[in-house]
């Protein structure tokens, strides 16, 4: 007999005992003369109760981790049965069965069946703690949790379930006045963030755990500063964009990362609008192995597409994201394909075979200094590749095309920025040729933290090497956004379906690069690392813009996404200019490429020398 069968019989037995308790309660314990009606009632209702237990799958619940949802399921099963039995009794009115018996029986069934589950869970957790505690070697850490919201309480509960981690939660701190002088899971509220250092000292805390997924970077910085000042370690649970399904586990506790210092309050996502255009669709992601492309894949699979095409030219990165999808999303059909968006023949074969409904175009060269040295490559990849994607999307009736753009496309001072502005023009001109039901858009945002080759990994490598950190200018600022946040808003922008638009994301406040460098030095605890200013590189801006002076901005239904009102280019003129750019790039003429970029992008600030 399996555990499932045992739980089935326990539920059936307890529900039958509930009938006896109902009779006894109704008759004040005087059951003489009611033995036969009681037996008949139990026998008559037993098959129906057995069916309800099976139909509601009560015997399939895991009593070791029984949850509120499981108890709600039990309430539905017992409650619906009680209502039906009560109605049947009122209609038939058999002798020997008091009318209140079904109601009392339902109450006792809920109490006994629910208590059995909770008792089993308590025994399981107690035995698990004893066993795990004996396997942990070394001193246990006294942990103070910052944040007593849902995530904080959840992580405290998880730590209690896993004593093998060697952690003991001793209480919380939180700035919410309504939570002061209260307990959570039997653990006290010990103070606020302002009193964190005093609490650490008074409670002999070994580690501080930041458990506020929605906290902004200023909160994270404040906790780190006080923890460092008190000489204790600190860790964090992931931000809201990293937690899938809203669940937090001990395994998700990690070291504080640079992106945590720049957290912003999470944007609300309209999941219905996203699911409406992704569910059961074939989705193609170009550049799927890159930082943005791979995160787009992670966001897309959450909305149950029929198939996801992972397209890119770096075989190792495509292999890695394919393996990740196989591990984490085995039910999603993911097809990994190697190819280059510059190769129209290869791209046509992919479109013809898989017929994508939605395309996210993330394949691009993005490094400003490198593209200054190889401008022809920027043309072939960023412009010609985008043209191929747009034309094939039109030919094969793609419903949504979302092009990933950049703030460097605004008043571009670099080849890379100018090439991305032309890519936006290609998507906008392609949108003028779409049919009803199609929407081609671009999404423009700033730097993403942690992407390959970006400033944060570069600074961390310099710190690891002992310094110095090289910053080009003391006043240089950039907009930053985390990769999950940016990708999620890109997916949301596709759901707006504003054909031909260039979306601008709310990037928050710009960050001084010199300040970011100092934050990283503090975060890593490095000593003696200096920040050296080296002078601006060719094509760099002192600060980035998200709009040109000729652009207006309008709001959308989403608070974090806006639309830049651009002049619509003549599609034929754009095609002609792109062809001239391609010809110059293929004959490897950097001078002609720069001259044509200045012609094509009137708002450019490109220098007139190579």
C-alpha cells in the first residue's frame, strides 16, 4: 500500500468519525436509539465522500509541506459536500437524522482532516530539523532579516526548514511603523533600518540578510553601509524580476551584486497583454545567446509559447541558453539554430521552416570604440541584418517585430549609435508597409548592468587585478537598467502593438560612472584601488539622451514605457540609403560609410574625420 492510499483511507476514516462526533454533539452524548440511523447515514454517505476525496485529489496533497492553498482545497471539498448533504436531508427528511448533522459533520471533518495535515507537517519539520542539525558542522550564524514583508517572512520560514544551512534567524528590522513591537512567526521586530547597527551589536548578529525584493538601490546601500560599519557579513535575496512565481528559497540567497545597488521600484507588468501575443505562438529571438537576447528568452518562455527559436552565430552561447531551457523549461519546445542575420539566405530558410509569429531582434554590434575601428562591420550587422529581419517579417506575415535599440541612437556621436538609428528607421519604414494585425516597433533604452563587455564587468576585472579603475571623465553619466528589468519591459512594449513607434523606457536617473566605480570598490572591500580618469574615447558622449531635440514624447498605457514621436521617413529613400551604405561597407570604405551615415541621420554629431 502506497502513501497515497494511506492518506486516502485516513481522510475517509476521519470524515466518517466526523459523523459520529456530529451525532454526539447534537444529542449531548446520548446516542441510545440512534445507532442504526447513524450507521445508515455513514454507510449512505461513504461512497459520496470517497468520490469527493478522489475528485478533489485530497489524497495527492503533500502533507509534509501542506499550504494554505491545500487547506482551501480541503474547504471546497468538505464545504460543497456539506451543502449537498444538507439539501438532500431537507428534501428527503428521513427519520433518525437530525437536520443539523451534515453541518456539524462538515465542521468536524474540516477540523480533523486539517489537523491531521498540520500535525503531519509539524512532525516532519521537527524530525527534519533534528536530522539536518546533526549533519551541520561548525558554528551556526545568527541572522538578522531586513524586511518583514512577504519575502522576509517566507525566507525566515525557509531557513527554519533547512537547519543544514547553519543559519538561525533571530528577528527582523523594518521601517514600517505598523510592524514595530510585533512578532512574525514567533520572531521579534527588533528595530528599523536607522537602528540596524545597534541591533547588530546588541543581538550579536553574524549576518544581515536583505529580504526586500522591491527595495530600491538606496535601501541596499544603506544596509550595506551599516553592516560594514558593524563588521558583519551581508547577503541578499533576488530582486523582484529574478524571482519567478513569487517564491523565495534558501538556495536563492546570494552575495550582493552591483546591480542591486541600482535597483528601482519594480514596474507593473500587464501579463494579460503579454500573454495575448505570446501564448501558443512561434517566437524567434535573434542574438539569443547574448545578454539581452538570452534574458528575452527567459521572459518569453514564462508565457507558454508554442515554440521558441534561439538564433545566433555564437555556438557556445546558443548552446548554453539551449541547455538552460532544457533544464528549467523542459515542456517548452526550444530550437537552437546557428546563423547570421547578415545572411539573408540562411535567415529566409529559418523563416520559411518555422514561420514565426513574433520576432525579437536583439542581434547587434554594441561596442562603441570597436565599431569606430570597424565601421563597415557595424553597417553589415546592425543595418543590413535589421533590413533582412524587417523584409522577411513583412514577407512571412510576422505579427509582432520588436527591435532592440539604444539611447546611443539619439543625436549619435558614434558609428554604432548612428547604425542603430538607421535600424530604427528601417523598422519604422517597414511598419508603413504592414498589413492589419501586424506591429513593428523599436525599443530604446540605456546601458544594462552586467551585459558582456559593459562597464561593471570591466571595473570588477580591474579591481580584481589590483586597479586602477579607468574612467574616461569625472562627469560622465549613463542610464542603467538591470537585464531582467529591461527585457521584461521590452516584452511588455511588444504587447502595446503601437505599429511604427519607437518606445522609450523610463531609465530612472542617470548615474555618474565615477560614483559607480566607488560603489564597486566599497562592495568588493578592495583596499588601495584608485580611480583614474583617462579622457574621453572617440565616439563617446559625456551623457546619453533618450530623445532628440526634434522628438516629442507621449505616454502609453504603461507608466514605464513612452513613445517618441519621430518623423516618418520615406520608405524608398531609406531603402536607397541602406543600399548605398551596404555597398560602401562591402567594398570596405570607412570614409564613405561615415559620410553616408551623416547623410542618412541628419541629427548626427559624428566627427568629420576618420
